[in-house]
C-alpha cells in the first residue's frame, strides 16, 4: 500500500474546506498508477493507491476517499466484482467510481455501469482526459434517484418541468409523452453521465413502464425530434453503451 499525500501542513490546519479531495487508485500496473498519481497530485488531489481489489476495498473503507479510480483488469477479484461490492456496501456505495477499461471492452463498460459505476475512461487515456473526468464526476455529485415530486431542470433553452408536465424550448411549449418527459428529465438532471438502456428503463421509466414503453431508442429518437435541430445534440449517443445528456459546464 502506498499513500501519497503531498499537502501542506498549513493547509490541513486551516480545516477540511481547504483540502482537495482524495482519490483512491486501484490498478495493478505500477506505471499506469504512477502516471495517474503524478497528474492527480499535480492538480492538488490527494492520492491513495492499491494494487489489487481486496486491498482497494479495505483502503476505501478505512480512508473514505472522495472518488475511486478502478481498473477492471485486476489480478484476483476483477474490477467488475469490486465495483459490485463497492456499490452494494452501505459504507462505500455513495463514493463515485470511475472504471478504467480497455477500449475494446464495451461490454465491460455496460456491465460496470449496471453495477453502479459512475463513469469510465478507456485505455490508453491522456492525463488531461483523466483529470477532466475526475473533476466532472466530483462536480456532479451522487446520482439522484428519480423523484416523484416535480422539479424543474433548465438546460440551455430547454426547460423541463415535471410537476407541471411541461417542456418549453426557447419559451415555446412542446408536447412530450409522459415517458419521454420522464426520460428527458432524468437525463438532463445528470448531465455528462452515461446511462445504459437498462439503467434508463429501471431508473427513469421504472414501474411506469409498460411493454410498449420499453424501447428506449424509440423514445430518444422522438425526444430528439422534438428538441429540434438547435437542441437535439444535447442528447448524445454513446456508441455501444447508451445515452447521456451533454455536459454544458465542461470546458
Ligand atoms: Ca490492470
């Protein structure tokens, strides 16, 4: 176990608010771990490291990091199983997990997301892309369960009001079916976050789903049509994985 804390002592004395978030890297390849560590520490994050899943799990429970970067290809217990354990343990389940996968393993991405992973990066990745992903996931915060109550989400010129069952696009009301509205509201509530079709079915449509509602692609197509040329690109297809709402805050 290697712990890297390059944080000034004075910073710690000033209290928690001045400390940057801590990131736990679970990765068996030392070179990759080192590269990640170097770039995260440079950004001011505190870094913890584990080279297998069991150790990572223990470290996570002990240190409660703000985020976990989890390589899926690990010796012993693999990353998917570790992700499942993280997300089913009340102590660790709210800690966001970014999976690291090989580019060719789209099936792993889908599986990992269905186990509750929050995002993923594919190898090989650039340091900047990793840091950006970490920043975005930390900013996003925990996944909000779909609530019964109506909240209002505003994204660019699109306003989605669940309680009033209204969508306006550049101030013009557009008619959405209840399923489309739920789906759009859910996606827009989590910009930048990738959801699999299964995810969207269970989380966004949920118990409301009737057989005819189960084809997510059909709803997405219709939603895009209604968003029109100006806004249809807000709902992005993630090839082989699912859908996400464009993260407008991303630089
Ligand atoms: Ca590995």
